[in-house]
């Protein structure tokens, strides 16, 4: 590798790190907003001012509960259209991800109140870590970690029995989409569908680990739905242990 190649590689690494840190900054802002919601919506004091503020926040949350998913869906549709057309799709993808995050947070807060908000504090941290993994670590690990993380989230919803059934099924559908994407990239040697051959995974990717993780991520919530909330509780620890094993495996691969 000559000097120009080293400089170009260093420049690309700096850009990736900056983008990852931008997502971390966004996560910090979202955490601050969640703390404000926790204080003034979940644990507000019984004063006229705070009761009125809690009512305003409730109205805003109920509006965003419907508006944010619509915006996320529109942005995602725009992303897919631009991807298939071979046009730049980065900004539309960022908007769809941001609105998707807002949709999840608002829905969980409105439906699950305090316990849901407590879970969101951890979920936002997980999103920030996933962003860093995407930009500065191995893409293979990102795909596997995303499927595993969604499985843990689905198991959290399963613990609420019928109250969390719809959310569990939606997350299972999302894991199935990730699994289908991995199968597609295995056939296309790591490239995404579209007019432009955009490489997402390296050609020498070991798809066995990613596919096994996707299969386990699908199996755990399905088993929990059949066995009940107690099984879901223990399966959460199983999937977290699986995620840790993935981290060790991909770290060793770098050595």
C-alpha cells in the first residue's frame, strides 16, 4: 500500500468515525429527551403547571405516534426507490431511521409507560453502539448484532403476554427481513439489489455465522411465545450471551 492509498484509507476511516459519532450525538439528544419525558410526563408533580405540561406532552406523543411512522414509511419508500434507480439515497435513509427511532420510542412510552421508558434508556444506547459497529467495525458483526438485538427486544415484549404480542410479531417480521437480506447477499456476494452494485459485505464473508444468528434470533421469540413470559425472561440472557460470543468471535477474526 503506497502513501496515497494509506492517506485515502485514513481519510475514509476519519469520515466513518465522524458519521458514527454523529449518531452517538443523536442518541445523547434522544436520551436527554427521554429523561425530560420521564420527569415531566411519567413522574410529574401534582402542581397546576406540571399537570398542564404533562397534558401537552401527552398530546404531542399521541400526535407523533401516528405522524412519525407515516414519515418513516415515506422516507423508507423514497430510499428504496432511489436505491433501485441508482441515485443517492443516504439522506432519505437517515430520515427513515431517525423517524423510525422516534416512532418506536413514542409508541413504547404511550403504551408501556414507566417500564417501557426504562427499557428505552437501554435501547437508545444499543442503537448508538450499533451505529459505531456499522461505521468502524465489521459489517458482518453489525448484521448479526442487529438480528440478535431485535430478538432481545422481541423477548422483552413477549414478557407482557397479549399486551406485547403485536410488537413481538412485528419484530419477528423485521428479523425475517434481515434474514432474507443475508440470504440475498450470500447469493450476490455481498451486494445490495439495485442498478448500482453497492457492496455491503466483503466477498469473503462467512455467512454461516450470520445465518445461524438470524435463525436463533427468530427461534427464541417464537419459543417464548409458545412457552410464556418466564421462558422469555431466561431467553433474554441466552441471546445476550450469544451476542457477547459474537463480539468475541469477530474480534478474534481481526487479530
